[in-house]
C-alpha cells in the first residue's frame, strides 16, 4: 500500500507525484531553510511543482483539516487518557503543535499536488530521452 506507485508513497515521503523519485522539498524540516522550500520542478522527470500561480493556496484547506484533526485528537487524548484539565490540555497540544505544524504544512502541499498529478512509471525514462535530444 505504501509502495512506489501508490499516492500514499508520494505523500508520506514527499516525493514527486509524477515519477515518485525526485524530492518535493530542497531540504529536510530540521535544516531550518524554510518550511516551503520546494524545487521548482522535479529533478528526475521535469514535472513542474507549481502548476499555476497560487497553486498551493488550496493546500490551506488540507492543512486546516489536518491541524484541526491534530487539535481534536490531541486535546481528547490529553483530557480523557491523561486526565489533564481543559486549559492544560490546550497548552500541551499547542506547545507540541509548534513541532508538528511545519510537518502538517508540508504534508498538506504533498496531498494537494497528489490530487492533481498522476503517477507515471515511464516518466523518468521519457524525460531522460527528451533531455538527451
Ligand atoms: Zn518526478
């Protein structure tokens, strides 16, 4: 299910949705080079990552849903499983969120671009042929 060729592979590994080989982002999240530090196009198949100006505005909806889910689940766990008060629960989840939200932001873009671009196992081969010519 998470193998190459599945959308989940591309989404969770931040890989190009077209070839599943090139990276979406130039650096890891821990390198502090910016959350949205994306390549302009795939280094392996040449797929452009910004399909049109403002393409990633739509990823905000995905990010909103993911961060809402994180807050809901996080606060529920803190209240019902850890026995914290509501204020303590929100404080804990917000502090932990400082570490999770950059990941969610990247994840939202990865989901968004995967909604529009299909996997093509021959993409890398075709791109290399085209570049040689
Ligand atoms: Zn690619």
